[in-house]
């Protein structure tokens, strides 16, 4: 697999996981989220995968997108995956509602640029 194709696959995986995360809380309130252990678990898992996928992206790709707080995404993913910290539901909610939509737009642009190579 070419390097470009591999990167395109990784970015596509990132898009799919972000879509899943936002879909888990679509149409529910923060209060509903906090009282639904299945949704909490699903969101924890999805954000852990966002971080894990971001961690595997090549450094040159990360460098071309300095507006993305990669370190934060990776750290949150690591914390969720390895259980370093207790899960803060407000943080999960805020990342999903506030951070993922603009990141998704940026990754849409990135994948469009990769497809044109």
C-alpha cells in the first residue's frame, strides 16, 4: 500500500470514529448522556479510538495541520484507553460537541487534498 493510500485510510478511520462519537449523543441532552452508561461507554471508546488513530498519523501530516491540538487528542485517547484518570463526563461531552465538528471539517479537507495527489 502506498504511503498516500495508507494515510488516506487512517484519516478515513478518524472520520468514521468521529462520526460515531457525535452520533452517540445526537439528539440527547447532557443530562440524558450522564444517566446512560451505554452511551458513556460508547463515547469513551470512540474518543479513545480518535486518540489512538491520531497517534498513528505520520509526523509530516501532523505538521501540515498545526491548528489541530494533536497532543490533546492523543492524551485524551491515552487516558481513556489506559484508564489513567477517572472519566470526566463534562470533558467527554465538550470534546464531542465542541472539538470534533471542526476537526471533522479539517480532516474532510485533508482527505480531499490526499485524494487529489
